[in-house]
C-alpha cells in the first residue's frame, strides 16, 4: 500500500467517472476505464478528447502532451482489465447491490496490495468494506463535480481501513492538485452531510407552496452568495440521486430534516430527475442541457406591474448600520428620505455614516462627486418620528425586539398619513405582530434587506394574511426602483434565506460537537466542495453568535422540530460572551482592533 499509484482503474464512466479519469490521465497516471456500456466508454473518451483539445487551444498544453494524455486512457468492458491496477475507484450507481457486486468481483481480480476506493457520497464505506475479502484496503474517495474544477476530495476511512491506504490516496489527491480532507464513515460525510439537508428543506419549502422555485433560488444566490440556487442544484445533481443520499442519511440519523421531501419521490418516480432527463424542478431545452426554458410554472415578468401606490418620499426609522444603509439605497434611487432616530444627534451621526460610505464610492470611481452631493441632499436627519407625517413609505430598521417594534408601529400608525405603507425590516420576528399594533394592518408589510444594504441585491417581501394586494404591489415596484431583487414569501419564521441557512449552520456546529470534523475541515469542505463564499464557522463569527442563536431559537419555536434545536455548543459560547468577530472571539479568535 506504500507503492506509488501509477496505474488506476476507474469503474463506471458516467459524468463523475469520466471526470476522474480525465484528471488522472492529465496528472500522468495510466488510466483503465471500465464500463459495461460501450456508449458510456465512448463518451468518456470523447469528453477527454474535447477537454484536452480546449487545453491546447488555450495554450495550456501542447498537442504532443495532449496525445500523451489520450494514450494513457484506455477503456474496457470487463473488470478483469483492473488486474494490474494499483488503485481501483468505483463510481457505479449509488446502490449497495451494484457496488457490492463490483467489490466482490474485484477481490478475485486485483493484486493483494491494490487499494479499492468507493466514490459513494452517501452509502456506508464500512458496510462495503465488510463485504470485501480484504476490508483493510477499502476506503472512500469522494470527488465533487465537475471533477476538473472542484478542489475538494473527501478521503473516508472505516474502522477497518489500514492507515497506510489512507496516506497513499491522500498523497495521490495532493498530486492531482486537490485538497484532501480526511473524514470518518458517516452518511453524507462533511459536504453532502450539510448540503443535502439544506437542499431537502428547500424542496419541502417549494412543495408547501411557501415560495416559488425562482424566488427560492434567487434568495439563496443573492442573499448568501451561493453559485446556484438549491432547486437548480437538485436538478444538476439529479433528483433521484438526492433522494438516495437523503434516504441513507435519514437511515443513519433519523433526523426529520433528512427525511426526503415527498416531492423528491414524486419527481423521481415520474422520471423527472433533473437536467439529465430534461425536466425536474425546472424544464430544460433538452435532456442534459443546462438551458432553462419557460414552462407552465414560469412567472410572468409583468405580474403586478403598475398596481401599486405612488411613492416619492420614504422615512427610515433607526440609526444603526442597517438603517443608514437602507436610507443610502433609497436616496441613491432618487427618493426624498427622512432618517429619524431617537435624537437629532444620533440622526446626524447616521447621515455622517452615509456620507463616509458615499465618499468611499467616489474614491473607488463608482459614483461622481456630483451624484454624492445630490444623494446626501435628499436625506433629512430628524430626531423624532413626527417627521414621518408626509412620507409615502415608512421603513423601520430598529432593534430586533418585538416589543420595541410594536411600540414603534403604534406610533407610526398615529403619525403617518392615510395610505402610507408601513414596512418592517425584521429578519425573524412575525410581521403580523407589528401589523396588529396598528389600526391599518392591511398597510403593513415586511421588507427584509440584507447587510450591507447598499451592496446586497436581495429584498424578501413578506406578506401577512392581512397585507393588501396594492401594498404588496407597491413594495415590489419600489424594490425594483432601488435596483434590488424582490422575492415573495409568507410571514413565517426565517422567511426564505434564514429558514434555509441557519439549520445548515446549526448542523455544522453539531458536527464539531460530535468530534466528526474540525472547524477548518468543515469550512474548507463547504468552500471547496460546495462553492460557498464562506465556510459555516467563518459566517457564524461574522453574523454574530448571539444573533445566530436568536434566529435558531425562533425557528425551533415556530416549527417545533427537534432537529432545529440550537446546538448546545452555540448556547455555551454565547453564554460565555464569545459572540464572534465583534467580541474578538467566537468559534475562532480574532486580533483586537
């Protein structure tokens, strides 16, 4: 097991197998591709020919080097071809029966010192190893698609795996330019263990008709910086594959968050498995295409246009970072803005913060000095909410405390003119509770901006059961005018983004609590394997552990799902005053400024 892995067999030449073969051949390994389908084998060869031709065209390799790569990849239809392989990587369909059949056959074919790796992303490596004649040489080697681009490789050990085998394949992964992470054997490992619970919740959210597929996907891309929305990603992965992974995770965890949403079964059994079938959550131009085409569920872009109230002036209540950011956004769009705080001094300070922000934009060439001056002139700081008497839209951005917000809305009800729209920027509290503090609940709506408001494009528009259609149309129009992307959702805890984001973060904390993986490995796995801009612990420390705990508690209280209970480690850190970057210590320690 200490010998270099120079000859490697890849069993199963679908998209993943072909990608692994491509990477291995380019790295100088002799690659034996095995698939019972001649078509799959031919497609794998064609894919390598095409990718290497592109590399030549981009002058990354020479034609001679390309021919060497192609010569190192040979395809066969039988497992006997793996007889001289130093390592065999199986990537056959995700089923115990299929994989066990391969491993049993390989026991009688490969050399005694050969390593056998499964590419499973959900099934038990231990169970597969136990069925082998030499369980000590069996491990998991989980690549991520597209293999050529994704840096993460999870190296999975069972309790039976020889550490020397782990060391050998870890060196191979490094030689391939990958970043290997060593993990133990549990369903989903790190990346998929966190990712698929989130995807499942998104599917359930869509199935419950809480939000449209387009709004769910846009919310997670724009609100979290993710490369793809969850429903589009399910279509890319394959709805049937996702269902299989979740079934395995649920069998191991019995966590309701992992119980596959019924819609995954319905789509799978109907053959609507995503891009590969031409239809899943979305409809595609053809099987295998990534081009989404209009179908019966595609929303009309003109829906609700022109149905709202006229808005020319906006009041923003609050003096913090969010209030200042929102006021800046409205003023940049040409609205007259009244920025009201608890005192004139606080209001002036908030306007000064906006002036500093605009000065940075001028320095970076993003706006002219004239535009800065025009924007600032539109903002009037005020030391009292009485200044909101004539605004068309009042937006509160005060502390995330329901009593405080209710008192503010009761005051707005008395101050604001009839027909004014009253909006709350709450991220977790019930909008209806704010609405009921007024005599005009039909005029109250949620407008959840994301921090920093000038940069983040998303606004979640939250309708209560009493919000009027005209009010909803008004805030959609205004959101478009301030160049933000509106998504519609109902008035329940977390709305779209936080309801999907924070259970994922909570599950990451539980992984650390259970000593399954380290902070660094989990953060690396989600950035390198999932394309996330930040790892979960980086994000938790930025958001603030106290804020995160408050949102987790709201979600748990609303949905009463045991899986949503805040991780004890999160509660302990908050109790200790370790709140993240703002206190200098959270999950990690930070230099004091």
